[in-house]
């Protein structure tokens, strides 16, 4: 029998949202990180009230070398000054590899040594095991650290990714050191299922949406760990505050941010990192639009569309503030639609 989901029953009005934002690693030249811009972006993320997530996919964790990974941790520790940050624990392996507890243990030790909380990024060795073995692997990693965050990753992001079965997910819910899990299937139904399991078994567990195509999952009880929020941590924080306060302007700001997600996370999905660099450069927040040389790029024709979206977000921010002050939510939605039409052509 097919289970009929009723997502409206999951709605959580005026809930405080926990936001974690995957920080883009900018570049000055191929292979040369722009450390000053990185530092400012971590600071900006913290100032917005979001938790910085470093050495994630947005930070090219599968592509950077050991020295760069460790420098990211060092700088983030200095900037956060004892406040919470999370960091990807990535083990690069190959198809057919065995699960390497020792390799994950080294990554976990590096992150904890810098004061961060590990996010266990999947690997071939981890995900190609049977369900019981996957749960046992997480339990063993939990013994190495006081707390960690799990991660389900769709193959559109990485070939070693895997969306877990109900059995595995319920197993994660039963590991006390596992604070939550990022879910990146880009599928609402799968995430709604996880919210139901969470509410049933462990209400404090964080279901961290990684669905950049459905950032309104926060309305249903998800929190987030997103790459899209790196484009605009200030606007995500404003959106989150609107939801908590019951401000109906949440919807229009969310809609434009969501359009940004649809445009920048189109196939090939990993090229969203170049979209982020283009967008942040246009905001004057990083010095170039360059990416890691091993990452795919977007065409130059994306530039004018990003300019239009940025203009729409600026209009939306001003108008949302005005609407909140006047008590009116009548906002130029038609202007937004017209802007999209102009961007793509009629």
C-alpha cells in the first residue's frame, strides 16, 4: 500500500530556523585561493546569524589539497572564536574501496582539533556497504567524536552519493552523537518522510535540507545546510527571521531566492559553484569569478540573468521592509514576473 503524505500537517509556523551555510572558497587565480575574500565571507555568514559550514562541496572539498583543507580550518577557527562551525570530513576513495574508519578518524580529529563539528561526507567505501554495516560504521565514527552530522548525497552531486533506506535513516536517528543529517536528494517527498521519522523518534534531530530547489522545506520543520545560502547569507537570515515573526513577506523573498536556486543549480549541478562566484563577485564580495580549475563553469550568458536576479532581490528587500512597516504585503509580484520574462525573453 502506498503511504499518502500530508505535508500540510507538517507545517511549523513561526518556528526558529537553524541555518547552516556552506561557504564558497573563492580563487584569485587557478589554484590560488583568495583567502581575504574567504575570511570576509565567513565573517559575513557569522554576522548574519548563520552557522558557517566549510570544506563542503561548495568549498571544493573533493578537489582541494591537504594544505588548503587545513588552512580553511585554521582560518575558520580564528574567525569563529569558539562559536559553532561545521566542516566536511571527506575521504577520497575509489569504486570498490572498503570503508576506512582510520581515514575518517583522521579527518574528524582535524576538525575537532580546530573546534568544529564534523559533517560525515559519504564515500564509496561507506555507501556501498549493506544497510546494517552502514549504520555500524556511523556508530563507530560516533565513538570517535562527541557529536557529528550525517549526510545523504544524491548522485547528481557526486558519484559516490547515496540516499539511504528507511532502515539506515532510522539507524542514524538512534545514534546519540548524530545531531542531524543533511539531506540532498532534491526530492521533497523523501525529505517529508524523514521529517515524519524524526518527529516520531527524536524530535530534536536536525533534518538539514540540502534541497536548493525547494528552500521552503523550512516551512515543514526542516532546518538547512545549503550551498545556495552562500550567495546571500544576509537575505537568507532575513527570510528566516520573517518566518519566525510571522511576516508574510517571507513568501515573496523566498520565491526570488528560490528562483536563484532553480537557475544556478541546473545541470550540470556542480557548476553552481561558478554561479556562486559570479553572483558574489557582482555583489562586490569576492575579487574574481574564478573557480577551482577542476570544477565545471557556466557560460558568460548567465551574467545578465544573475544581474537581473540581483536587481530583483534588491527591489524585494526594500519593498519587503516597506511592506512590514506599513502592514501591507501588496508587493510588486508582477514586477518580479516581468523581470524573469525580460531575463529569458518572451
